[in-house]
């Protein structure tokens, strides 16, 4: 079995806005209030979104980096996000329609220096529902 070293990225150091597409919902992220939920790394996109909207980003494994259902595209602010770990990259390889700006929402932790725009692929949600 392959072993992974998964370093914990630092949580955001500043307040910032996370916009989720296609819904257009904006989340004001307050680093002092993290973690928001029990899903994903503290301060991750999944942590922020699932605290208010449990079903806007699918997360079959519960955010423990063991599936690829939380695949999202970072449309803006990628430079403020942690680098993908080897484990994340391995799971991303299993996702559909991977692009250069693909991330797993449970692993992607913005540092707060930029506002971030995240696009959730519609087909991702449909695939989970059809297979459940
Ligand atoms: S929720 Fe499973 S890898 Fe992110």
C-alpha cells in the first residue's frame, strides 16, 4: 500500500471572500472562526462551503482525501491556495475532465491574500446522485 505524507497547510491568515459558481453564493471567510465544519482540511473550500451548504459540493468520503467527488475548478485566486499534495494529485487523476485549475475542495486551502472563485462542475453532482 502506498504511503502518503500529507502536510497540513496553514489556515488563511486574513479574511477573504469565496464565491461558488454556478450558484454565485459568496462566503465571507473569517480565519478566527475556522474550522467551520468537519469536512476537509481546516480552512479548505469544502470546510467553508459545507458548513452552510452541505450539498453544494459533493464529498462522498467526507473530506478525508479518499475519493474525487469534491473535484472543483479554481477560476480565480489559485495563487493564494496551497499546493496540491501527492495524495491529492493521485485522487485528481481519477476525476473526470481534469484541467490545470482542478483541485479537490477538501484539500484546497486559500491563505486569504486573494478572493477566490470556485466552479463546481454540474456533472459531478449528477454522477454522484445517479450512482447512489
Ligand atoms: S471529499 Fe473525497 S476527496 Fe474530497
